[in-house]
C-alpha cells in the first residue's frame, strides 16, 4: 500500500509513540464529544497494535463496538460503514486544526477497517487534507489521483465534517442574523477543497429532532426547532424540502436518529438526496443540538456536528445549523428569491422559546390548546415587538378559532390586525399573506383582494394548511394556475399527504367530477382515518350522486369510531337525511345543533343547508340571513356549492349574493 505503513510492521514507529498519538486524538475537542468515534478508533488501533495484528471485519465491529447481536445483517444495517465515514471525517478535521503540528497521522483508509499510521512531510506543498506520504515528494504526486480526493460521484465525501464556522455566504444573498451568539464552536484555520455535489442532493428531508434530555417538557423545543428549520429552508427555490407532515411520519422510526440506517430508509422512501437527523441533549450546565446530514444514495455523512447552546440561546444554534446545511448542500448562489432571506427569527432567546412552545401547542388543533398557544405567542411579541413570525402566528390562531370553533366576528378582525402587523415588519412573509388572503376570501367575501394576497410566495400553501377545501376557492378567485397543478407540486414535497389528496377530491367535487372526487377522498381516508375531512368529502359526494344510504352510513362512521362529531359532519349528515326524504330525522339533527349551540358557536350556515335539503326555502333563507350577520366563513361557498343549485333562480338568493359582494366587513 503505497504511501502508508501498517502499524504492526512499521519498524520506525514504536507502539508507545502510536499510543501517545492515539491519546492526543481521543482527547481532542473533535473526539471528546463523539463517543462512538472514540470507541471505534480505539478498537481499530488495539487490533492494529496487537501481536500479531488482528484483521477486523464489519460483522465483528458491529457486535463489539456498536452493540449489535448475531442477527446483524450489513446488507440492511449500514451502521458500521456510516460510522467509518464519520471517523474518517473527524480524523481529517483533527489533523487540519488541533493536530496540524502532528508528525504521526492515524488514518483508516477507505475499503477496509484497518488503522494505519503515516508521517506528515511538512515541507511538502500538499493541500490540506491531502498530505504527501512519507518517502514521496510533492512532484511524485503530481498527475496522480489521490484515492481520498472528492469526486462528483462522492457527494462531498471528502469535505470536512465537524464544528467549524463558515464565512458568510454573501453570494447566496443569505442574511443569518446571529445576535448574542455564545456557541461552543471555533473557527477553522483552513479550508479543504470542496467536493462536488449531485443535483439529487438538493432535495432534503429534515426528520424530527429527538428529545434526549430526559425531560418530556422539552419535546416542544425539538418539534419547534424541526418546524422552524423546515420553514426557513423551504424559502430556497432550488432546494426541494420535504414538508413537515411528511417528515413527522417518521417520528417513531427515528427513535435513535443517529442510527443512520433508519434515517436513510426514510430518505429513500421520501425520494430525497439528503436527510438530516438531530438530537437535543442536556448536560449539567447546558443544552446541545447534535445534527447529522447524510447522503441517501451511499450513506456518506456530509455534516456531523454538536452545537452548544449557552444561555438558552436556541436561535443561535438553529441559525448556525442552517448556515452549515446550506454550505454542505452547496446551494446555488441565486437560490434565494429577491427580498427573502434566511435569518434569525428573533433577537430575544426567551421570545424564541415562547414561540416554540406556542407552536407546539397549536399543532394539536384543539381550541383549548389554540388559546394557550395564543398566550405564548403574545408573550413572544411582548419580549420582541419585531418578531414577525410570532405576530403572524397570533393571526393564524385567531383565524383557526374563527374558522372552526368560535364566532368569526370574535377572532377574524383580530387575525387581520395581527397579520397586517406581521407584514409591516416583513412584507414578504408568506404565512401572513396566506392568512390575509383567507380573510379576504371567507370573511370579507372579496375574491379579487384574496387573489392579490395569494400571489405572495408561500401564501397559497399557508392558506391550504389552515382551511380544508381551499384550492377550488383559490382557483375560483381567479388564480391563473389550475388547482391540480398547485396540488401536484405540493404533493412532491409532501407525498402521501391526506390533506392534499383530500384537496384534490374537493377540486373534483366542485367541478362535478364525482367519480374522481370519491377516488381521492377514499385515498385520503386510507392515508389518515382519524381526519373528519375525508368522511365529509365522501359523504357530500355520495349525496351529490343521490347515493343517500351510503352517504349517511359514511357520515355516521366517524362518530362511531372517534366518539365525537364536528359540527360540519353533523350538518352534512342532516343534509343527507333531508335529501333522502327523512325529514323527521333531519329536523332532529337541527335540534341537535341547537342544543350544541347553547354551549358553543354553531355556524347558522350549517342549519341553512339542512333546511335547503328539505326544500324549506323560508327557513333556509332565514338561516342564511343569520349566517350573513355572523359573517359565516362558509358563505363564500354560495358561489360554487352544488347544494344551492335549486335555490339559485330564487331572487332572494341573487339578492343575498349581491349583499355579500357589496358588504364591508368590520
């Protein structure tokens, strides 16, 4: 093996020198935080220094170092190969920085698991990371390919991995605002030649960061950090980032995220080039975030780093990680849209924690949790009045409460004010534009104004994540792009998403293609049996096909399985009963809604559709008038809902539409 001397046969280096060199490596900053690499390197060195030297195999390493049992199958579990890649990367980093003055270099050449030692020829003009082996001159290496050099096929396999700061990526137009950074990382004294990156690697899945602190109360930090990383990096058009809902399906399968084999399996299933996993850890005096970025194709570790969080400043850890991910993925310099930037979301660490806690609570979608989330977001903006995402989150929670749970007049005017406040701080904030677009559409009943808001980047996606069955409304508001095109694009970022598949069903329902609508709604039901939306979609589509008996069965199934029934499903059940001629049963549903209305808000629109199903026009219009006064967010459906077809010729219906379009919301 030219350029390397096997330790066991190196007559010029005794074992004492080799052991001392090993201990210097293991006590370095790079290795003291990497217990698995420490164990692996010591094991390989012990084998090489044995008399006679021991040749170790992957199977033996798996059992002796990584606690695998006899069922270990290297064709399925890539742990040893991935850990070997990490070890090589950490050795390169050590010798480029702390160990730059070492004359004895420990290496583990690719293609095997044998530790070797060579001497560093310091007089050679070799590049960092490509030292000339003992006995060779620099000229001898010229024109020869270093087997360890990066290649286009090895996605940054030879790039450095570990705790080093990157220079500002000014060419990319990124601004990472790092206020009060107190990170346990240090600057590098040199840079290695940059490896090429496959275009496929510009697709990324960020899997849920796992809480390893032992404190379940910190789960919200992990989920929030994951969400915010996805939110920030999804702004880069050239980077295909898998959506949160798709990534979080792998929460259970990443119980130990640094078991790279499982993460790689998730990456392959999501059809991405790279996958990131992470852990939140706690020591006696600080938290730390451990992140790993791997190439899905071959398991190469592109980034493996621990970010020390001091003074509870999680923003800085996240911002530093974002910067490293951008560098490792080699994002194009023109990647970021003009006017949009990646930045620290707030200058206040406590405000960020309040935001993450509110974000975690809001995820449940339960009204009680939404109110608690509001309290956290409000504390966040009191700590940092320039926290645009928190202002937008307040708007979003008020919008959800006004759409689904409480009187629209009690929440949606506030949602408007907070969304506008967020946009004053950050005019390009897609979430706030999406909220305003929905407000214009379902509360103001101004489709043209909604269209203007939906042109902002990210606005359509934000709107659809807030309100089910929205795509057809966006299309109806005059969007030049077909709803199917938008949904198909979104599905590439969130494959298998029940909500997006249901949106396709909704689009087809409103176009009168009931067979396609049923197909999509049933696919959505299979993807998420706990969601009421597919039941609602299947039920109303079956009614449109006059298949009343099956519709009623479907609409009652959700309550039987889940023990509760959202008012939307209750109303749809009443409509199916009335349409089938079961007037008495339909009126019983009206009474059921009335009883529930004594304790919570029930949209008058729901009662109106039940009376419409029985062709009781007087009551239907009376309840539509009540829905108008309540600023029902369902009134916009009068423009396209097939249920209202029998009433469209009634002058009262036309008058109501004109009143809606001419009205001015509070």
